[in-house]
């Protein structure tokens, strides 16, 4: 259950409407998911979060769009954010992720979680070779 109510008719606020219109244009879809509807309770917060998401996730970069979605999904799994796990997994599928790739992704996330817990529990020192400052 949400800690806030979903705003009724959020696009009556011109700032919210501008963000929603930009989301539609950027994604090439009329669908506005719940995240944005709920964030519309505060137009400034909505604008800031959309600006940041668009700058990182929608802007062409050195990482392909599916990889970005998988990274987001992995962090969402680590942070136990069900909403983001579902939305970014769906986005990765929409960008071409196959069932085989998803299975491999989950095995990597699982392995990383296990080894992270072991290393945190044992507090193993970091090898000097892995410190960026030691690179030539």
C-alpha cells in the first residue's frame, strides 16, 4: 500500500503535463506508469527525477539500452524494490532480452549476492592490483 494517494487529474498542473508529455515523446508511448503518476504529487520532485532518469536511461551512451535496464534491475533486486524489479525487467524484455539472457542475469545476480555476503562476513582485504590508483 502506498504512503501517499495517487493524485487525481495530475495533468491539470502544467508542469506535470509537460513532464508527462516528455515521457510520452521520449518513450514513444502514451503509457505513463504509476511511478510518474504518484510522483506528480510534487511537480518539482517529478521534474527532477524524470530529468535524471532521462539523462541516464534514455540518452545514448557507451552502454546499450538493454544493459542499462539489467543493471537497474540488478540494483533493484539488491535494494528489494519490487516495483523497479518488475518495470526494468519488462523494459529489458522490451529491448530484446530473451528468457535465456534473463536466466543468466539472475544467476549472476544470485552469485554476486552470495559472494558479496561471504566477503563482507570475512572482511577480506582488497588486493592492491584492484585499486585504480595502482594502475599504470
